[in-house]
C-alpha cells in the first residue's frame, strides 16, 4: 500500500509542485507592500515565497517535460501557472494599471464612445483606429462607460490568449513534442518586452500569431526529390536553395494540404478579415506579417502568394488612404531612416544604457537575456534536422523591419518581439533537437556511450536551470521599471482631481511622461511635458513650466522616480521644484502621500526660477 502511495505521489509530483508554487504566489502577492518599492522595481517587494514558488513550478514543468509518456494536459496547467507568475504579479500587487500609454489608449476609446468616431489629426495612433473602435464596441456590449476596467488585468488576459496559437505553431513547425513545450516555456520565461499592456500592439501580436499558426497548420512541405545529389551535401543544400524562388514554388507545387475545399475557403476568408483588422489597427504589425508570410512561402509552408498580395494591398491601401492624416508631411518619419543602421543602433540600444546603477542593472540583464536566447537559437539551428528552414526564416525575417524603419527608437524591441516565439522554439532545439528530416543537422550527433549517458543525465538539470534563469531574469527586468511606470492610487486621484476642476482649453503641466493621465478630456485638455533643456538639469523643468503657464501642475512619486533612476536627478528634486513653483505663482490645490497638485494663481510669473539648490 505504501509503495502504491509513493508511486502515486511520484506520478503526480510535477503537478503537485505546480500547485504548491501557485499557493506560494498567492502568499507572495498578499504580502507585497507596494509603497516600499525601490529603484529595482517590482522585484524589490517580492519576498521569498515568490521565488520559491517560481522554482517549484519550473522544477515541476521539467519533471513533466522529460517523463514518459508525455502528458500535455499537465504541461498546459504548469505553463498557465508559469504565465500567472510572470504576467499577473504586477497586476495583483500594484494598485492601478501601469504604463501611461494604457491610460492614453483608454482615453482614445472614451473619445470614440462619446463622439462615435476618432479625432482626426490629434495623434498618429488615431490614424489606425481599428483596435480602439473594436474595444469601444466591446465596452458598449458589456455595459461599461469607459475602458479603464480592462487595463489592469489585460497583460495576463492577452498572454493567456497567445498560448493557443503558440501551441499550434510549436506543434506544426517541425520540431518534437518535448522541444515544442520547452520552446513555449522559454518564450514566456524570456518575454521581458513589455508590449502586452492595453494597446493595439498587444492585440495585433495576437493576430500575428494566429495567422502564422493557421498557415502552418494548413500547409505542409512536399519532399523535394533531387536526382544525382547526395543528401545533406553542400551541393544538395545549394540545389534546394535554387528552388526557393521558382515558378513551381509560387504555383503551390511544393506544398500540400489535407484541408477540404470548404475549410480552405472559409479559413482564407477569416484570414482576410484579420488582415483588414490589423491594417486598420497598427502601424507596424501588418508589415511584420507580410515578411512572415513571405518567409513561409519561400520555405514551402504557404501554398500560394495570394495571401501575401492581399495583405500588401490592404496594409498599403490603409496607409495611403485611411492614414493619410498621419503620413502627409511625415514621410521622412516613415522612410527617412532606411539604411541608417548606425543611428538606429544608437537610438535603440546604446542610448538606453543610461541612468542610475539600478536602471543600468536592469538594462544589462535585458541585453544578456536576449543575447543568450539568440545564442541558444544558433546552437539549435546547428543541431537540428528538419524538412524546411521555416523556423530560421521566421527568426531572421523581422530584422528586415529594423533595416527599413526604426519605429521611434523601439524598432529593435519590436524585432525581438516578432522573432521571440520562433527564437524560443529554435533555442529549445539546442537541448532537444529533431533527428529526422531531409535537411540534416550541421553538427554531428553525440555518439552512444559514456558521453551520451552523461549528457542524458545532465539534461534535466540543464533544462530546469535555463528556464529558471530566464524566468528570474524576466521577473527582474519586466518589473525593473515599475518604480516609475507603475502608479499609486494617490497619483490616479490627483489626475482625476485635475480633470474634475480643469476648464476646456487649459493645460496640465508634468515634469515627465510617467503618470496615469490621458484617459479623459481628449482633445479638450492638453498636457505640457516640460523639457529640462540642453543642461539636462531639473531646474530647467521649472523654467519651462512657468513659461508655459499650465493651469495645473502634477508632481508625483512616479515622475520623481524616473528623474532619479533614469535622468540622474538628485533624490528629493521634485520637492525643490515644488518650492520654486510656489515662489512663482502656484499654490497647493490638493495633496496625497504620493502626489501633489499645484494650481496657478493670477500672479504666475513668466521669468526663470532661481531654486537655490
């Protein structure tokens, strides 16, 4: 009897560890004290239960991954628990939704709910209003007067939504089942790129994954029979490469599908609707999807080029007509950075490695985590055998976007984001490479014997360590900016106080971008963000604020944290600034522990401020 019980525990050990980890997560978020957050962000208020629980979940996942037979349902449960750890912690601990952009997007939706249409010429994002309009319809359908209730838990919701297409991609991309699950775990463990907040980007990323998953599930490559060529030889690889751009490839003679005619037509119709929605919703994702579809076409995973042509017509058509308010007078912003790789690297990478030691620590871990994952992907490329190089093409394709458009200094982040699912699957192949396929591995296999046994015995520990290191690093860097991108209830109350008292046509003064603002009075009230000037000193912010004469000025914890951690201002700089503003015609209108609202009086000065500090 005791032996049976022991065997039962061993059989369920992975799942039991996951459940225990989830219980520890609940304990961790309950005990986290938001007001004690330091410059290291979210990780500074997470106690030992979080890290122990995360370790138990990763160990449980690795146990299930390497046992026989493979139990997909248990792996799915453990993956969901891992997602909760990484993407629900901030939502559970922080009082309100983080990131200013999410509040701004709620304001755009509020405008559409009120006026029934976007505000033309107000912001470039209103030139791609599809996602905002769809969310406005959803808010109306569920009986909400605004979209603010969607903000806080949206990251968890959308990451869980990504899981379904990722599972289809992993199953259909040409790797083994265990490598597929490992790749999914690596994707969620290494996705530090905070683009899953309430935004059109997050929704369009779901479109991106769904389209690729559908194509991979529908079409399969046919075997290319090459006569008089030794399989796996250099001549064989060159000969196969010559077939990539032939007429037969574009006529669909190198692919096959088991789907019926009706299924295929219905699927193509749904993909067309997704293309239309994406073209109307986001500036970049449709072009990333064009590149991905071209990669699928040349690697024999898309039957014919009609889908590519349709997406090109829709995306460029919307850019030319629907988004004309944006590009008229801004063509240089779209095409001016083509080929300027040096400037792009500076704006996307080197210019971000700045700030105090806490911020530098977070940035360096991001770089190391991303570089390490791509290095593992390189090993996976060398080790695996396959029938097509689709996975590699989907990793490389997004870099063409970076060559064409820097996307406001975030181009490299978007490249990593679009390549990340496939990079993670390729990295999984470094540990669990497929051994069959007409394209053979570039590295010799590990010969049977002592070395093979040593590798097999070390594999569980190595896989566990890699997932755990990635998950811990992502916990640090995803929440590393939360000292200034997350907001307190007091800061939100201050913003709402200003909206309740400000008059149409007046402006709100801010010391920087980091505050939960923009969700109300779109097009009626403006925000003035002060520029410190060439000196880069915080005193220049006061000069700009007084010159601009905003009706209200909001000073807050998050704005001060940004100044300290990123801009290098001294601690307490907003206190000095407040004293100066009070000496130049402003008075305190309201105060909370984490925010202060200043209101202009009739004697607001226009001259420079002398702080004395």
